[in-house]
């Protein structure tokens, strides 16, 4: 999994993406652990994705979107991207 | 960079994403090399991304979108995702 420093995400893109994922998860009343399990992503990694601390891969965005019953494009739009 | 086998992309998500990137690049009359340079992505890696042979990171999708003067969400929508 790609590790990034805050400097790599200087525009805050990962922070915004993670916040959009978190907001959709909460709107579905899902715990972070439940989302991680549904998306088949390691729980600790999911926490880092939501905090914008990891440069998530596209296939993991696809998995997360499926687990949130939405599309990757909808998460990106939520994130203003 | 994340290496993926064809099996990991069994739903063809990376193939569709790569095709959407290629179509936008061609509509702008950009060479693959010019896009890679504009996005600051290694040229060989860009070819693999367009062919769906690499699990591209979200920050690289952001860079590619910027180089194509569009948003990550627009590329995802083009890809049907």
C-alpha cells in the first residue's frame, strides 16, 4: 500500500477523499470496521484512508464505493473533485 | 507502484479507467508521452495505466485529470463508474 507524507498531499486531495468516504459511511450508520470488512480492506488501513494518510489505490476506491452502495465518481464529486 | 494481475482486475475496472484516460487524451490530441510528462508520471507507467495493467493510485488519477483539464470524477463517469 502506498505510503504518503502530508507533503505529497499538499493540495489536500486525499484528505477530502477520506472525508467524503467517512461522511457517506456515517450517513449509512456503518462503523469504520464494518466498512473495512465489507470492502475487504484492512481495518487499520481504512482508518488511514479516511484520514487522508494513505494514497489509496483506484481498485480500493472501487471496493469502498461498492461497500457504500455508490459509484467512485459520486465519492469524488462529494470530495469536490 | 502497485502491480496487479489480470485476476485482481477481474471486473475490468482498471481497463475501463485506462480506456477513459486514453480517450480523453486523444480528444485533446496529446501523445501518451506528453500526458505522462504533464502529469509527472513515468512514461512506461502511464502506458500501463492506460492499458489497465497497474492499480493506479488516487493521487495519480488526480494528476492525470489535471493534465487533461478535467476532474477525477469526470474520468470515472466516462469509465461508467
